[in-house]
């Protein structure tokens, strides 16, 4: 009997401790959930903050149009035929390229082109329609079949 009550006693202590631990776990989970919500809001804000309208202005102000055309359509002469309208690049890769280009393009450092202007430029380019395939443009088709 003595042993059993001792067992019950230690069992009760264990349950108490477990309850205590669970309370902490619950608090920590609640904190983690709050942090996740806060981070989500912060990211959402950054994404919402990017404006295609501001991006169009920044695209002109920083002279991207001179080589890439006003719609990012590019030209063989000035962008090596590269189209940056509706770029498939993810933002981080886009940003890395503009900050540190590999070819003929001049670099645009953060001192002259802010991250937020660059995010707006990206939003502007993403809002441009995809170029039509040449086969869907009747005039070009007529030319190529004659
Ligand atoms: C003096 C001409 C010039 C200017 C100005 C210029 N670019 Fe470029 N850009 C190029 C050329 C040429 C390429 C093709 C690769 C290379 O030679 O760097 C290119 C490539 C790029 C690419 C890579 C596309 C890909 O899919 O790999 C991006 C993105 C880009 N430009 C964005 C911009 C933005 C944004 C601006 C304005 C802030 C800008 N460029 C201004 C000439 C220019």
C-alpha cells in the first residue's frame, strides 16, 4: 500500500510537471504562430508595396527603356534581343542581375536605384503582356510563307 501511494504520489508529480511543460509548449506554439502571422503580414506588405505604376516611372527615370524599350520588349541592337517584359526571372535573380550584370549592361547599385524602386520596376515588367509568338502574327506569317 505504501509503495502504491508512493507511486500515485510520483505519478501525480509527473502529471503536474507534464501539465506545466505543456503550458510552456502551448505558449511557445502560440508565440510561433504569432510570429508566422507577423512575418506573413510583413511579406504581404512588401509584395503589396510594389507598384507597377511607380515602376513605369522608375523604368523611365533610370533609363532602362534606352536599351530595353518602354515595354521591356528589347531590341537586337541595344539589349542583345533580350525581352525583359514579363520576365521569367524570380525577383531575387532579377535584382542580382541588375545590381551586378554579366554582359554589356551597366550595373545599377543601391545608391542610385533603391530596392523599392527595383521592386516597382519588377512589378511593372511583370504587368507587361507576354510577347506573341511570331506564328500568331498574321503579317509575319504572310511574310514567311511568301
Ligand atoms: C546601356 C543599355 C542597358 C541599360 C540602360 C539597361 N540594360 Fe538591362 N540589359 C542590357 C543588355 C545588353 C542585356 C543583355 C545581357 C547583358 O549584356 O548584360 C541586359 C539584360 C538585362 C536583364 C537580364 C534578363 C535575363 O533574362 O537574363 C535584366 C533583368 C535587365 N537587363 C534589367 C534592366 C533594368 C531593370 C534596367 C534599368 C534599371 C536596365 N536593364 C538597364 C542593356 C541595358
